[in-house]
């Protein structure tokens, strides 16, 4: 990669990261999930970067947007929320970008987004079971049951940590993966010429 190409890559990844950070601030509560689960479309720019420049670019956008969020918004979680967002977002972006890189077609993009959504759901389950929810319970001095009750208030089938993850986290990540994928498929081909200039 020439110096000029590296510079263009850095500029484009930087611009997409800034857009991702702004989109991350626009969180939408859905009412069908606990209040701490809100939809945002900040993974779309990371997917655009991944499809245009490869998986490393998508991960770079995920990293930069979360570092910006940590420094500028400071969610008060000591960076654990941003770490989880980075891991879960990267879990979506990397498989999608790898499959699309193998063959640049709409069909392969869709396969990649499906694979990415599945991996994102798995990473989301593990991150919430073993990192996020235990951390929040400890950091805010509340029992895990108090967090579970936020899920129970919306869905009576949620009775413990496992059911919270199965009936709230899993469907939330599936829905988010679906919505982010639809938006990406709708806009990528239109933006692709601009991103590749």
C-alpha cells in the first residue's frame, strides 16, 4: 500500500468512525426490551468500511467510535460498555467483511451479514453472561436480580440471568443485526463509488 493509499484509508476510516460515533449517540428505546437495550445504527458505517476496505477497516471504525464514546460521552461504566459494544460490533462486522471480500456480490454480502448476525448473537450472549451484567451488578452495587427484574417488567418469562439473556439479549441482537443489515444492503451500492474514489 502506497503512502497516498494509506492516507486515503486513514481519512475514510476516520470519517466513517465520526459518523458511527454520532449514530451511537442516537439510541432508540423500543419498549419491548429492558430499558438498557436500545437500538442504534452505529455499526452501519463499520460495515461500510468492512465491505469497502476489508475487515481491519471495519474493526478500526468500531474501535475509534467506542474510544470517542468513552472519552466524550463517558457512560460511567469504566469503559466496559464500550468494550462490549466493540466486541459485539466487531463480531458482526468481521464475518460479514470476510465473506464479502471473497466475492463482491449482493448475495455474498447478505450471507456475510447473516453470518455476522449469528456471531454477534453468540458474542452478545457470552459478553452479557460473563462480563457486562456481572460488572454492572458489582459496579452499581446492585444484585443481579435487580437487573433481571428490568427484563421481567417487560417480559414475564424472564426470571433469572439465563432467561434474561435468552429472552431479551438474544432477540435484541437478532433484531439489531437485521435492521443494521437491511440499512447496509440498501445504501452500500449507492455509497460504494464515493468510498472507493
